[in-house]
């Protein structure tokens, strides 16, 4: 069993806690919610059950593009056991506008139209009605009795077709934003983003080597194992409570209030445990339906999606078409880049193409460039955020082209990246300069990793994770190769709140508003424990509902340990200030003569023995009452961007086109790893998703727009047998904007794998794959087209 | 709605009875009728393994078993894995190795891994990956899960009597 997990610290001249010695940060305590999660006691959204609860189901469009002519629910309503039915006509009108939310933008009109279609359905699976009944089976029977009359329209299913002048139009009123000069023409292109600097023609003229390629990537789903769910209860006074597995309880409250025209104070959102999100649970689908049905029925209503509904109507992230041309001089300097990105937004505007455009070349210092991005609507589900949204598509293109440049220049691929690597002060493609970043340290760590020096091994031989047999064990039909790629992600800041209450025995209770998906309760508790000088077991962390904690933005953007952690850090400072005042009262000295160190209040001059948190806790009632520390932060200025690299060895079976992952190492700058095991977990999980994206995952539609693989059997995510151990190297280049140097670790590891896998396949076979996923049929066809045959390999 | 059927079985070691419709799956009855919500529904088509339970000692997807089929049989769910307050070594290993993130797949993995170790107390990494390939995890990349299962196997071998009578093993 391979197992190389390393941690490399780099001292920084800045702050970021580089000079500090930690007691708890950097250790690996067992998570506070662990026992609940290994015993089946943890309550996820679908586990919530209320007295008198009804069960809801959603009727979904069988057409990819159609006008709704009429909906007749009378037969369904007459079915015994049916208690409420809602359609788009039950929803209040909502103004169209663009507002910032989480890592992207949202238009409440589009949100409302996605929750329940009004005039048109825009993808197969688009919700048109919802039913609440005594049992899920009765609700399902009722769906079959709802009659919807459609005028079926021609669909447009992929980004290139949607951009053609004669393409069917999804939204009659859509005009391209960002176009100069503005156009009043009907279009499927919702917006254009453009970054440009320098004289492109002149820069390419200076290049000795130019590589130009076009790339296509398939639409993929986040693939969380827990389907979307919502339980709502609405009282006679209009007060609503929603229990839901979500990354953003405050976003759920905000979106529901907006599209149902309710005041925020009338909605309480209780975050249940959440079974994965990866960005896909930062928006709403079922929540408003549950509220409307519960209000109509006068009873609580629970809605849970099937897996097919999840795949047909939630997520996914954009399929894309990217053209990229890069030029370099013989000494290995990249001098020019020209890129065009077109991303599928799904049925409504808002793909992450802006992020793709900003991330595409962010790892490189390139003086002259032009990047243009198009956000394009198609008759597919509205895309949602997916782990470093938009960046993986872009990096697949950039890292493939950089790899080809390296080969043409005869320069080691890591070395070429180092020569052109961005560092502090390098302008990003969008203009603003990089702050302190750790790309070069990541490259150093990659070159020093045991993987870099390990031989590829004999094709067809066994490894720990593979028995080596495959379709047949003949080495002659297998080829091995190693690939490398890097990736960039901004990491989000956004807002967080936290409170810390000191208990009479000196333990603490910590409350935040960040749903815990990967152990952030514990990473936040570690920060509180570090500051208060108590054991992490003496901090009880909980995730509160929207009435019980201040506004807290999504668990997303790699932000919880960084931003909510910052709120926890600040709340702990507040606690310490209050404790010092309490000790001063007890000691009858001035507050400024008291300091806090190692879990004790300490009097200047040592005239009083230090008081432990436990000793002081017992005296709080006599010195003014309970101590509760609180903090709210907007962490935008505290953010630290992240870089990751993936090194991967593959074995290609020339007879079948199947690619096995033999060895994989992910190297990532965490800034500071609060809980290294959870940092490794994020790195490994993102890498696995990136490998699935590279090799197998894709939405497959027929020409009518029916999703042909709406299940886990055919939407093929990696299983344990598809992967080896994923070695990790945590690099720590502290983020000067954060007191501990934390950058955030959740997302960036998904960015490099598609490029790394494609580069490894190119190294193994000499064939450059420009289309994702590199599934066996696609690779086999490309190998054959290039004349790479199994027989030819058996020299 | 059809007439309900009476089912009596051994559930997590205890004699249990319930009434169910013939169309109800074991998963639906466990979760909605018996309040055993530890088994999760990820797909309802037998592809994700989140609802893995033991039926007479064999791993099955509870979403693919009709509840009426369990009459006079033995079912073990995640709720039956620990011995009171004493966690099963697999549960301890999952915690110590940080083998879960969101935790939704964890009950299914633990049940499937128990079945594996009951049958094969000393699996190789490849065997663990092969046997657990019916359980999807989207968070971990499986690395820490595989390590936890291997570690639990070692713990259980150390704790077991020196002379084993099992015939499986590797």
C-alpha cells in the first residue's frame, strides 16, 4: 500500500501566523459529529419526520422545450389522499434582476421559473406542478392524473448549436450583456466577458512555438449521494419553518422569501445534516414547493427527489467549448495567449464562464493575452455551482496546451510552469495582481514528491490497487504515461457569524451558521480551543438555524474554515477581553493589567495567581453574568487564493480504450492546515471528482433532449476499484490576510486532474485528447484514428 | 391501497414485527415505519449502496428488497453494528482515519465492510476496493475509507483468538 502524505511548511515574511507555535491547530482530533455519523444517528433532511406530515412529489416536463398551454389538476385533486396541488400559477410575480449570491449571481425571476415553470418548460425534468398526499405512493399516482397540454418546440442542446444565428431561442427577451456595441437581437448568449492586454498579433509574431487547440467538455453533475430534500411547516399566522439539507440556510431563506414574497422574519430554515453538496446545494428547488404545499394543506409536507430527478433537474455544471492558442519563445517564455470560452448555462443565464475566463491562465505570467467568454443558455437543467465552478474546464484546456508547448520546446513540463509561474505581484488575467500565493512552492513540492522519482513500472503489472489482469494481462497492449497539471481557484470570503458561550465549568459552546460537510464543526472548534487554551473536546460546536445565529453565507467557496473560522477567532478574542475584565473585577485591578494566556487570565506583575477558564467560569455569575463572545465578519479582504497540482500515472489499454489510474499525487497550498486529515480529505475528494470528470462522467442526451443516463449505473462516477490511494502533499504558504494563514482547501484540487489525466494519456500513447470525458469509446476511436493499435504495440 | 401484510423477523438481534404493503421496500419500512433512518436512500436502484444492510449475513441493497421478503429472516442495519456504547472496530477506524466527510454513505460502507471482514479477515487493498465497489462515496476519493477498513481488519485480527477456525482468509 502506497501512502505518502507529507506536509511542507514555508515560513513567510508576512503575518498569517507564521511565527506562532500552535497547540491544537495542525493536530487530528476526532470530529464532534463523528459518533452520530458512524452509528446512523445523524439526522439528514430526508430523516426529518413531523406529526401529521404529508409527502410531496413533483411533476416534471417530458419535453426539453415547450410552451405550456394549460394544466388541469382536477382529476389529481379528486384522488383520495391528495391534500394539495400547486402549479406556477400559484406563485407571485417576481421582478427580473441580477443579484450577487454566494460565488455567483442569481436572478429571482429565473429562480422562480426554475422552481415551477410558468409559460414555458426549458428542459426535460423542469418542474411544472407539485402534489402533497398522504403517502409518497399516492402523490406519485396523483402526478399521473395531472394533464398538461404542451406546444412542443425544437430544443437546442449544446453550446455551439445554441450560438448559431438560426438556433431556437429559449428566452424571447434575452439580450447579450457586455456586448459592444449593444445589440437588440434575440439570442441565447446571455453575456460576454472579455479580458485583453497588449498587442496580440505582435506577441504571437515573436513566438517560436505556437500551439492552438479546440476543446470540448461534457456537462457533469456534482454527484452528491444525498438527493435534495425539504420538509416545511407553515402555521396559520404564516410563520414557516423549513428543514433542509443545504449548503446555505440563509440563502434558502433569502431565495424563498424573495420568490414567495414573504418577509425574511417569517421563514426559519433549520439546516439538517447534509449528504454532500459540492456547490449543488447552494440554490433552491424543493423548498418553496414544500412551503406552498404545506400552506395549502395546513399540514407539514416532505419532498425528497429521486436520483433521476437529481440528475435531470439539479446541478450540473457547464459543458463547454474552448479554443486556446498559446505562443512561447525557445527559452521557454510564454509570450501570448488567445482564448475563447463558451459555457452552457443550462436553461437560464449564469454559467461560471466568468470564473473560467479568470482562472484559465491565472497560474501564468503572460504579458499579452486576450480571453473572451460566452454564457449561453441551452435546453438543459440550469447549472449550479460545482467545486471551483468553471475552473476545471478552463484548466483542462490551458494545461493541455502548456504540456504540448513543453514537449515542443523540449522543456520539462514542471520546469516550463516554473519559468512562467505567477507569484506575488503578477497581474492576473483580469487585471488585479496576485497577493502572496504558493504556486512556485507547489511546483517545488511536486518535483520533490516521491512520485516524481518513481518509475512508471512495466505495463500490465499489478499494483496495490489493481490486480494487473484487466481485460487480459498482456503487457503488449498496454501503455503507461505520467501527466502533470496545475490549477488555480480564488477561494471566497463572504460573511460569517459566530458566538462562543463560556460554561460555568470552563468549557465552551460554539455556534456558527455554516453547515458542516467535511468536518468544519471540528476545524472551527479547534480554532476556538486554540484561542481559549482549552481542549478541543471541551468545545461543543453546533450549526444553528437562521433564527439562532447571525447571517452566514454558504458553505462553499472553500470558505468555512477560513471565514467562519475567522469569525470564531474574533469571537474568541471577544471572550478573552470579557474574561480579562471579569478577572480584573475579582482582583480589583484595572482591566488593562490583565492579560489572557494559555487558558488563564493573568495579572500583570504576578500579584494574583492566574485563573483558569474553569475557575473563572464558576465565578461568572458573581462578576456580571454569563460571558458570550460574538463576532461577525465580511471576510472578503482575508481571502487567499489557492493553487494545486496533480501528478498522475495512467495505464491505457490499447484494445479497449480503458484508462486505469495507477498512481496519483495531489499537491496543494492550504496556507495553514487546521486539521490536516480533513485537508487531505478535501484534496483526495476533489482529485477523485476531477478524475471522474476526465474519464467517465457526462450527460448524454438524445436529439429530443431526453437525458439517457439519469442514474448512477450509467452516470459513471468513480468507485473504489477505479482509484489508487491518492497521495497528498500539503504545502503551507500562509495567507497574510488570515490570523492563522488559512487559505481554504475545498475546491482547487478538482481543477488540475482533467488536464493531468489527458497529459498522462498523451505521454502514454502520443495521442492528444481534446474532448472530455476520455471514455473508452472516445479514446479507442482516437487511438485508431492516430494509427495506435494494440497489434502495433506488440513489437 | 392494498391490504397490509404481517412480517416477523429478527432485526438487529431482536424479534420484530411490522405491517407493510406488498409494494413497500425494506428500505421504506426501515426508514418510514420503524424509524431506523440510518440506512440512506441515494438512488433506489441498487447503484449507490447507501442503504446496504445484511440479510441473513449477506449484503443487500434494502431498496431492492421488498419488506415482505424479510419474513422469518435476519436483518442487520447500521443501528445494529455497535454493541450498545461499544463501537464496532470499523466504526472506530472510520473515525480515527477521518474516513467520512458528509457521512451519508458511511452507514452503507460500514455494513458492507462488516460483511467483507466477517468473510475475509485479512483482505488486501485490492480486495477491499473490489468488495466495496458497490458503495459510492463522492467526498473522500476512497483513500481514507480503504485505509480504515484495512486498519479495522488488523485490529480485529489482533483481538481475535490465536487459532482461527475460519476457512476464508487470503
